[in-house]
């Protein structure tokens, strides 16, 4: 079972992603509301995969991605972005993101992005 950490500044989005994942057999080990908290929790929780929103207050997803990848080059981070953020998505992939999901997304899109990390 994959351990997932959900990072998004919107509580409803974290709840929505968590519900989709838990009912499909994933274990949500933690949540974070911004990139700074995500970095702290990543080191504590050591999740298998992270879903990371791009636009968040305090520290955005791109900056957090780069810091986490610097700490753990094997980190598996999937960026979650709103429509129209293609340049940011490109930057994220070049910085080590293993995939991305565009909001609004369907459950199948989220699951297929994560299932590629299951053994």
C-alpha cells in the first residue's frame, strides 16, 4: 500500500483527494497546507508519494518540490495545478516532479497518476 502525503492550501481539496485515495486502498499518512509544512512533514513521515499543489501561500509547490528533491533525489512528487499553469508544470517536471494532474480532475486521473508507483 502506497503511503501518500497530500499538500494543498485548500482544506476541501485535501479532504477530497484524501477521500479518493483512502477508498481506493492508498494510505494518506499526512497533509500539509503549504510548501514549508510539506518539507517538514516529508522528513518526518517519509511518504512514498506526494501530491503537491503549485500555488499556495507562504511557500508554493515549486519551491517545496526543489527543496524536497534536493534532500531526497528519489522523492516521488506529483504536481497538482490549475488550468493555464503549463509553464509552471514544465518547470516542475524539469525540477524532478514525476507527473502532474490538472484541476479540476476526476478520480481516475488521480489514481492513474499514483498507480504507476505501485510495485
